[in-house]
């Protein structure tokens, strides 16, 4: 899913390992776009790539508003923010005790 976000030029892509911290998911993937259209494009690409890989998208919320799109894929929950909303909610700070997963081998330098 990090690659899908990167393909649509998602910014500041972070994966948090939530095992043992949250019962919701094993990983949170967080990124942002700079416009409503970009946020929707990132979310759509994640949903499409999940489907191609046989991953069931259990829930997709916030797509029409494009301020904070949540994509629940079971073990992975992706949060695609509009840049302004990401700065407001600061999920990385909220889950500050979660270790960051290394995405170097997935993301375009």
C-alpha cells in the first residue's frame, strides 16, 4: 500500500507497526496529498491495488470529502489525509510509541 501511495505522489509516507499497541490493525499507513483530487487518487490506487492482490477492503470512509480517507484492509489500516488535516490530527504523535517500519526499499527516492 505504501507503493500505491507513492505511485500517486503521496507525501511523507509512514508505516507504524501497531502489533501489541492497538487491537485495530497490525500496521497503520499514513500519508497525505496536497489537494482533494490527489487524496482521492491515492485512496483509489490503494483500493485498486488491494483488490488486485486479493486483499479485501473492509471499509472505505471519507472518500467524498477527501480530508481524511480511512481504508480498512484488516491487518493494515491506511490513513490518507489532506495536508492540512494531517497537521491537525497528528496521528504519528498520537501513536508515538509505535515503531516505524522501514519503507526505503518500497518508495521512490
